[in-house]
C-alpha cells in the first residue's frame, strides 16, 4: 500500500500552473501532462482550491496559483489532498489475538513509533516548497536539453 497518488498529482498540478503561468491551464491541458483524465484533475484541483492553494472560477477555463510558490509547502499539498486521515498514515491491524503475548501488546507498542514517524514525515514535507520542486524540474529539463545538443 502506498500514499495516494493524489499527493504527487497535486504537486504536479501546482508545478505546471507555475511553469505554464502564461498559458491557460484547463483540466484537459493538465490531464494531458499528468496522463490521466480531466475528471481526476478537476477533483484534485477542487481540493487544492478548498485549501486556498489555487484559484478556479466556474465557467472560466483555467486555474492559477493562489499563493506564491515559496509559500506553498509539500505539507500543504499533502494535507490538501487528504492523502490519509489525520494520524492514520500507518494503519495498525485490528483484533490481534489477546491470548498471544505479541497480539496482546503489538498495537500499544508500535503506535507511538508510527506517530513519531508520521511527525517526521510531516516535518520533512513542511520545509520543501513548490518553488523548490519547480526549480528542480527546470534544472533537470535544462540539463537534459544540454545533453541532447
């Protein structure tokens, strides 16, 4: 099981909105970049809008960033697209056997470890911005173009 792809698609959308800011970023255009269907893009864009990260207006084609790139962290995106329910990144199996030493104690033993890991992930995501991602994309593209010339 992995974290929902909504997270990477949300990052993709926000990065594309910046890189194509002079163009019209319709759900069809974004869907072609993500290689998915426009309905999924509209759903995720709606989540990003509800979190105050993008601007979209009914009846008017195109989405735009609602904040500066440097003000949008990966944690903002992670939270916006409801990757997981609060404090449920790591699921713990239910109903272990209480007659077994491990079964009786596993949940209480690993839950604090999982909580620390989830907080570490959130802290790491909170220091990386969409600006960092866009710079990385443009740098990789520039290096690739230089290799091909």
